[in-house]
């Protein structure tokens, strides 16, 4: 408990005290241990935005924990991956959930896994825009990564569909991220 409180205080201090960013640790959402890990060098030059499609949007911490566990189980048990594929999941509850984290190679964007942070907005964002608190948490998470040397200050932000053939991150979310700072259509 002491460590979790200290981590939260460090996040608040690092973001100037005005942030509402809440990063839930792997222990906090009951993550399984990975079967293996590979270290990634920071800062990374890319941020890749995803949506989960399924599971759908989660509006409470309990539902978002279920969604993170469901994604991890699918990625490990069905795909045979070492862990959940994403660096972070962000719920409609406004929390960021640590997946592989800042410095572990993900399994979310072939060709970019070792040089990107993969952020999954939990939910299907084909026809709807994620709630404002979910979008705000993504912006704050990226800024936290930049401020702490995990993401390059000159990073390029892309939708998953720009690095592989997919509908991810959903049409409506994809349209939204095209207005974000650092967005690039040609990674």
C-alpha cells in the first residue's frame, strides 16, 4: 500500500500537481506474470493508438480490471504471446492500466513493437468517440512519458491502421487522433 501511495504521489508531483492521471499497476489489476520479457530502450520515437473493439468500453475500475484480464488472457492463451500486447490500456473510467509498461517490448504493432508505446483505449470506437476523461487520460499518459524520458519529445503518433492492415483504432477514434499533436500519417 505504501508503495502504491508513493507512486501516485510521484505521478502527481511529476505532472505539476494538476493532473488527474492515475496509473494502475499490474498488481492493481491482477495481471498474470509474463512468460518472458524483452527490455526496450527509452525514449521511444512512436506512440501507437489502438482500441480493443472487444471487450467493449468499461466505465468502472472493476469493469476495466475485467477487461484488462480478458485481453491478457486472450493474448497469452489464444495468441500465445508472452503477456498482454499493449504497453497500457486506458478505460472510460479515466484510469491508465499498466500492460507491458514503459520499457518492455510489446506485441501490438509488428515492426514497431521495439520502438513504440502501444496505448489501447478499451472499447469499440468505430462509431463513437471515447468519453472525454478517457481521451484526457491518454493525453496525460503520453505527456507523462515525454516528461519522464520514456517517449521522445519529438515522437510520432500513429493509429494502428497506419502500421498494419486493420480497422484499429476504429473510424471515429482514428478521425479524432488525426487532430492530435505529433500525429503523422506516414510513420
